[in-house]
C-alpha cells in the first residue's frame, strides 16, 4: 500500500524541512535531537576519564566538591577562539563562587588543540574528548558550549554560543547559578 497520494503524507514531506529549518533558526535543535547519552540540566554528570592536553589525565569526578565551569571548544571554531581569553581572565578574578574552570577540546587531533592553547597562552586545565564520550554526555551538538556544574556534579545550566565570561552580566549570571550570596568571600581564600 503506497501513501504517496495521501494529502497528509504529502504535506508532511513538504513541510518537514521547512519546519526543521525554522526551528533551527529560532532556537537551535529541538530537545528530541539531543546528543546520545546527554546529561540534561538538573542531571548529575557521570564519571569519565579525561585525557590531559596541558597536564595529566584526570577523572571528571576529581572535580567534585567545588563548583565547576566546563567549556567545550574546538581550535577550528571561531566563536570558541573568541571567548577563550575571557575564560582565562575569569579564572584569575577570584570570583566568590570559588569555581574551577576546565576546557574540553573536541578536536580530532590533539596537536591542533595544543597549538591553539599555546597561541592563546592558556593556563586553565584542558582535556581532549575521545570517541565523542564527553561531547555527547555534555550535549555539545554545537560549539562553544559552557556548563555550570555544582559541587555535587549536577548540571545547573548550559550556555551555547560565545560569551564574555569576565563581563559584569556573565559574572552576575554565574553568581546566581551557583547561589552565591552577595559579599561572600571566595571559597578557599
């Protein structure tokens, strides 16, 4: 039985590409197209061993106990390159939330990631994704992606696209996400 002449089927086939394009333009990919194994906002990150680019390999669980900002990037991504300096500056500000910032490269070749890190004078710890494990778990279907993760490993928010992380608006966003009370001293200081 063929359905090619069914008006509903014909309309669906004609409208589907238009609706998908419109959805992408207005708000990115629909939730139904999430990456395989993605941990949603509110979910707890699973442990994974991360291969170091500028230091040793570390398990993700080693960062539990204090807030964490994870930036997912690639050396070929223009917006990723643009925001990297603001993440470096943010790391040196001594924000009251007392978070750690790490970067995760999605580059296929570690040499490309290391070359960009050298060019950017990167000092924060960076890791490289292998076999799309972190890229999928974090939901990096587009770059850059920055996740705010609480001290227990729970994803508080995901920010797609480049941001000036050391700016006043971003710092207020971080303070609110991590639930820092005004005037609180930085953790560990």
